C-alpha cells in the first residue's frame, strides 16, 4: 500500500476530491478495483486517493475521470470543500464610541482642555467629559455645537463618509 502523502494527507481539498471520486464511482456502479484497473492506477493508491491521503497528479485525475466517462472539470466540480468557519469580526465601535473618540481627538489637536471646549461650545465641562467617555447620549444639537466649535463637519465627528 502506498504511503500517505505526508505534506497533504487529510487536506480538506483532497478529502473532498476523494469523496467526489468515490461518489461518482458508486453512482456508476463501479468497484474501486475496477476503477483502478480502468484508470491504470494501483488499487491501494486509488483507495488512498478516495480517503484523502494522497495528492494525485493531474494525469491520475484525468485517467480516473475518463475511466468514469467524465472530464476532469466535472469530477472536480463535484468536490465540496467545507469552508472553515469565519473568525468572528470584532464588533464595530458604536456611534457613541466613535463620537467620543473623534471629539477627544479633535479637542486634543486644538490643544484644548475640556474646560476650554466647554467654553467654546456653551456646554458644561462634565458633559464634555461624559461625551468623551461615551457615557452621554449627545443630542444632534449638541453634536452640532461641538462640530461648529471645533470647525469640523458633524460627519467627521461621527466618523462617517458622506
């Protein structure tokens, strides 16, 4: 029996290809031994291919497909490689968190303290602090006051493109 292809043994693509070959062979009522004989492939090698333990060359895949009166594209199209689950994406910051970060960044860029920001906006210093810590739910009117004081568009404070 041929030794498994160590570099690729049990690769999901090879396992799927082997399963596709086995399905096509069984649908046609051909034994593994008969398919091996028709495709000029050793029976134990055919068994290893069907189990996903071998990385068959293109010539072997072509022979196997022809032996089942298929073309290689049809055979490979039967292959279903399960996709690995997607890694969960980190959640996007909320609008409140984006506003907090951008207000803080723009205020720092102007080298303003929260008290100076409060003076320019007419809002209380602790309210500015609460906005920057994403604890306050700022109204659109207050966001506009902050944007005007900082000389930026509201969209810039929310981190959105218009």
